[in-house]
C-alpha cells in the first residue's frame, strides 16, 4: 500500500513542477527600432508578437491600483506590465513614451 501512495505523491509533485516550469520563462519585451515598436509576449510556451507604428502608438497609464498598462494603436490594444514591479512601472512607461510620436 505504501508504494501506491508514494507513486501517487511523486506523480503529483512531478505534475506540479511541470506546471511551474511552463510559466517560469514567461516574459514581455518591448523593442523600438526607428518607427517600429514591437511588443513580444512569451507566456506558457506561446509567443505573440505585436507590431505598432511608434508615431501612432499611445500608452494608456495604469488605472488606480492596477498592475498593468496598455499600448494602443487604432483597434490594437496590448496589455503589458504584469512582470514589472510597481516601482519600475512609471519609469518604464516614461522611457517608452519618449520614443513614441
């Protein structure tokens, strides 16, 4: 009976580690090259790339108590900042805003 519970426990721990590993490398990057603003979101083995025109894109500041902010351009709206510490959020927004038109 003990080997059955041991196998069950090891299976549960292994599944937990696999779920943790899936999101351990999650990240968001912002790249600005001339008039192009690229936002790359890598979450759970999926990478999504959003391309904006740096002259037309706008940053919507975070709402009171919100952890995230948005970059928008016409009908495209991307949420960012879920991996940024609160004290880094305002300087990040200011540095990106300097490169926008």
